[in-house]
């Protein structure tokens, strides 16, 4: 699914095309520190600059996958539950927890989400 201002994660993309981290945290019902960990940034940075340029690569990737999950699972609320559910394949962590950390951890977790999306029958 292409990133659009009115995709399942409504209102997280600004008119400038940047993800607003505070709006994203509200939409998926997590704290700013949690979304900061997912985006690899400090909570203070994202509180002060919720559309920080340095957070955009990971933020746009994350928003894209959440929108895809929402489309496949029947809505944003189901995508959020899936992201927060501990999974055996992730060592008992949730996909959201697996996204936290360095770029390698983030890429691995995105790969896990992509594998799930590719396995969903059409």
C-alpha cells in the first residue's frame, strides 16, 4: 500500500510528507518513548521535534507496514493487536518490541512483518 495521508494510520503524515511521531504514538496507542525506541531516536528529540528528519526513514517504513497490516487484517485495531502480541518466532517478544533497537534489529523485524504479509492468502 502506498503511503497516503488518509491511509489506516490517519493524520500521521504531515502536509510536508513527514511522519509526526507523536501522532503515530497516539494512533497505535503507545507512548512517545516506545515509538522513539522503534524509530531509533531519543524520546526528548521526538517530543521536541516530532517530525525530525533523522527519524523519517524508519518512521515511513513503519507506517507503511502498519498500513499494510491494517489492510490485510481487517483494520487498524487488528494491526495494533498483532504488533503488540508476543510471538514464539520472536522469542516471546512482540513485533513492536522487536522493532526497537539498532538498524539491524529494525530491519530483521521489518523482514518478519514482510514475511507475515507475504504469507497471508489473497
